[in-house]
C-alpha cells in the first residue's frame, strides 16, 4: 500500500486572495505531492512499509521522518482553512483559549508571534497537552508535536514555499491573512 496525495476540502482557487491559486498549485500540487512520492520511495522495503502515517511520524528518523511528517503536517494545515472561514473558535476550544491565554485576541497575538519569529523553515502549532491545557509551540523543519506527546489542534506553515509567491518576505502579512480563513468548526472539533 502506498500513500496518496490527500484531496483538499476546497478548490485550489477558493482561498484567494489570501492564498493564491498559484501558491496552492505549487504548495499542494508540487510540494505536498513530492513529500508523498519521496515517502513512498523511502519506505519501500523497510519496516515502515504498511505502517500508518502516524506510526511512521512517531517512530522514524532522518529522511523517512522528514517526508512522513511533511505529508501529515500539510494535510492537517490545508484542512484547517475554508473560504467561508474566519471569526472565532467555538464551544470548548473557545473556553480553553480564554482560560489558557486570557482572550482570543491574546491567543491570536501570541500564536502570530510564534509563527512570525520562528527562524527559518517550520511550523507554529496550537497543541493540547496531556493535562488538557493548550500551548503554543514552534517546530523547525518537519517537526511534529505528536512525537512529544501533544495533540495538535491548529498549525501555520511558515516555510517560505507557503507564502513567498504571494507575500515575498512579508511573513507577518501572510500570517495575518490566514486568520481570516481558519475553519474554526473543524479546528474546534480536534480539541
Ligand atoms: Mn508547506
């Protein structure tokens, strides 16, 4: 069994103008596809062949880990947005954000700072800890919080390939635009 590029829950042009069709063609069609293809090549004939993606992300190292985590991270990231998104989280996640960050605005500010200040390529994550609290963490490169025992709730990809075509070096503008398309009902369902 080999891994396949996951479908998006919207059309590639649907997130315009915040994320252009051109960016989505490269990001989903080229980058995400390449991680899938490389993962399939690299696990062939290894003990990871036939394992779930989560198992490979948790237990592998080196190139297999990098590609497996990037496959997982990108699906999680792309699924988090919707052309009708924006606004605020719901229900229990909304209450937990107020409890752990003070307010939604403070959370958004702190998460944006984590995304903007992450040096080089990587991911900013909102995670649920084993105690049920929320935390914001930065991961470099393909880093994935499930390896540290956290449950991911939301993420922003800050690799330059995620925003360079639309925003060039203006990462803060890209991060700001993404808040306007977050699919909060979906994100809240992960909490
Ligand atoms: Mn990416």
